[in-house]
């Protein structure tokens, strides 16, 4: 083993060895991450249970037809392009 290889091995060992402070910090971080994951899992279970108990209503054909008629009525109220441009010009806008 050359001197260079020995130095690299020692540096790698020193890098992998953690101090007690680093170990405590990583264990705290792991505990916090686990707590977050557990809370998310609990909230997901509650949401799924709530959705199963109260399913969302499915839109029927008549409901969709009423919605599309309302959308068509709103479309008809929009001014034509020529009218809109005339309004812009009379309002002092350069078009």
C-alpha cells in the first residue's frame, strides 16, 4: 500500500466517523421525519374514511346540460370584436 492510498483510507475513515453531536442531530432529524410521515398517514386515513362515508355527488346529465346552457348564455353577452375595438378607440386607447 502506497502512502497516497494510506492517506485516502484515513481520510475516508475520518469522514465516515461521526461525532456524538452529529449522531444526536441525525437521530433528531430522523425522529422528526418519522413523526411527519406518521401524521401524514393518519390524515390520509381520516380523509379516505370521510370520503367513503360522504361520497361526492356525481354530476348528472341534466346538471351538466344546465351548466352548458348557462355558459352559452354568458358567451352571447360578450360584445363582438368590432364593437369592442370601437369602444377602445372611443375610450382613448390606441388600437
